[in-house]
C-alpha cells in the first residue's frame, strides 16, 4: 500500500512555490547565457537570446566575428575586454565585464547590453573559451547619456559650455577646410553687465544672460552652434557663412538683443551687446586663432561703441607692431636676466636759482650692440604683456642702490598703474628701506594722474604707506586727466608735475598760459610744489618762475643722460637763470 503524505508535508507543498527553471528566471530578467569557443569562434546561446537581441537572426550571433559586426561603438570591445584582464589559471577562470551597443543597421535603435562572464586560458595563457551572460541595460545607459549631456552644457543657459563649444569649433574648422567652405565664429558680449550686477544683483544679471541666450538661439539657422563662452559672452559657429552673410547675421543678433527690454523680477532691463567675428578658415585655421581674433575684434567693437559689430581683417601695420612687441618682449626678459636694464637721469631744477633739486630716473635697456631702447619703447609693451612689474622691481633696486651710494642725491622714479597695488613691490621696497636707512627721505615716487583718479581710496592708501617711509609722492602728467584739486588734497601728494603738452606752448598759446598759471596758483594755495615739464627755452622758464612754479625740467635744463650728473662738478652743465 503506497505511503501517504503526512499533513505536514501537504502543508509545506502548499506554502512553498515551485522553483522556476533557471532559463525562465533569466528570460524574466532580460538575460541570456552563452558559451563561446574562442578557438573555433563558435558561440552557443541559451534559448532566450532572442529576447535580448530582438530581430537579430541567429546566424548573426553564431560566431564572435559575426556578432562583432553588430557591436558599437567599436567591434573589438568584447575581445578587448578579455585582453585587458590578466589570466587566472584554474577551474574558475578569469572574470570580465564589458558594455556595448548592438543593432542590425543604422536605422534600428541601439540595444545597450552589459556582458559579464569568465574566460579560460590555454597553455599559452591566451583565452580559448568563455562563458557568461548578457542583459539589456538601456536604463543605465540612458542615465549615463543624460549625465554626459549635462556635462556638455552650461547650467544656466542650457547651451554648450566653453570646452564643448571649442571642440565644436575645431570640428567646424576641420570640416570647412576639408570641403573648402566658409564658416564664421562670433563672440557676442553683453555690454555693461557689471552695471546690472551692481544695480540689481547677480540673479537679475543671470536672468539677462539667459534671455539674451534665448534671443540668439531663436535667430540661428539649423546646423549653427551656440555656446556660453564665459560670464557675459556667447560663442556662435555659423556654418556655410560668407563674410557678407556674417555682417547680416551680426546685425540680426544685435537688433534682437537691443530692440526689446529684458523682463526681470526687478523690472525691465535694457541691454545691448557687441560682436566680434572672424571668418574661418580664411582668417583662422585653428581654434586658438579663431578665439583670439574674435576676442580682438569684440574688444575693438566695444571701444568704438557699445552695441556694435567688428569683423577681423588682416592689418599689415598691426601685424608688424605685434612682431615688434614679440621681439621687444623677448629682449626685455633677456635684458632683465642679463642685468642690462639701466637708468638715465634727467635733472629737475629750481625755477628761481636753477640749482638742482632732484633727478628723474628713466628706464633704458642696453641691447648689447651699442643700441639703447628708451622708456617709450619699453614701458607700453611691458605694460601690455604683463612684464612691467618686473621692470619696475629692477628700477626700484637700481634707484635705491644709487641713493645709498650718493647720500646727497634725491631721485624720483615712475611706477606703472599695475605696480601701485602689487604686494611684491611693497615687500621689495620695505626690505630695501630697512636695509638702507636714510634712503626713503630722498626718494620721490611718481604716479600718473590717470592712476590717481581710478580709485582714490586705494591710491590714498598707497600714498600714505610711502609717506610713512618718509618718501615723497608726485603726480605725473597733471592736467591730462583733470583731477580735481580736492582729490589732490585728499591724496596728500607733495609734488604736481604739470603735463608738458600744456607747458611747451605757453609762449605762443594764451589758453595754455591761462591753464598752467591756474594750476600753479591752485597748487601753491594747497602747499603743493609744482614742476613744469618740457621747458624749451628761457622765455618759458622765466614766465613759469614769475607765476610761482617751483621747479622746471626739459630741454632747456638738460635731457636724460646715462652719466651720473652728481659725479660732475656742481652746476657745470646748467644754464644761468635769466
């Protein structure tokens, strides 16, 4: 008589579901297994491979070579995954993992697949067999694609960020070169965005940037590329765009930006933009040239008038000047390293007695071949190219050395606008003053009037620190910028040097006479000494003396010389007062 199940066994059967077949579980999870005999290249798949690779004939999956033809982005991804792992000998084999896309043709959607498995090595350590599973992984790849997309875009505007804009520009230049076509690269700069920041806050400025980006986007053609180049600048790549087309497009963008106010939470904001552009590859054969030349023309457009457009054109004069700049830059650095930066000394004398008061130190550069570059040849280039701080440091060292060697001499030196706020220059002058007691009282530091009026509070701090050393401060080229005398009083300067452009014609120009005489009279009322520059003759010198000018310098007194004047007999080279 057959044994009967106990009540407990029947209950267990009811409560415990039947375990599905492994193949059914894999199918439910969108997976399939395989065995790959690498030596023969034959792949044997489990029964549910069709669920993972829908619409792909079995023969296309039957060998590694055929399967590789379906794989994107590179057919060799599976074999490369095996080669990139080191063989582990034994029954468990070597684990590997690889992701790839599979599709029959370019018109079919890509199925993204994750393959995991183990491969087994032959006697030579190379793969001879692999087993594993594949599963559909479209969701993860979609997330990865979204992350990749976000990494390409500017978070505020949703347009390309700078790095991907430059990459797109490189592709456009390569394409135009290959197909002998023409494109344009533009930089669109929002004018005076800093004013919006100051007046309304950064959130309103961001709203302006976003709105301007949308207006540009709305006026692009299909195939054109837009990206955010920097804070207030957008970059545009206009495909198949001639120089004439570029002009028309620029006006379209400018009008779209200026003709309507930007609505913001703080009210409507009126903005304009300026555009600089370059034709590629005609005038720019790589991204560096395109960006630099678009920047150059954008700056030129802004200087001419906010809201305007400029296109890059070859300019023989500009290119020649740049070659000179490059040569002079190299010469300046070499001269600094070889200690060929020198000083020339121009006397400043009493307007009454013609006795020497001090000497202005002017920079010179010995070129090593008997030729000498003067300050006008050196300083502007050094300022433009960021070398002026190094030059000013060297001049300071030379001036202090001269003051230390000649206890009866007073010298003045000019410093660049950038140097006035340079902490390294301050550290240098402090250490030099401590090393040479008594020198500071005979040092006069000259700053230009344009520097003095840029930020009165910062410059006042600069003046105070120098005066605490015991040095004096002179405002150079006074009159060119029309600094108010109230600012002179606030700065506490000791000397005003009247711009020579007004002094040189006082014997012939009633306007210049009135202007210079007024400056001298006002300075005297503020107890500020005056120096008249570019004094050409005795007639002018006597007029200045009679008006109460304290000191004069210029051709009449003697121009700058590399010879130390204080080494010569006193007053031997000075003309007598009239």
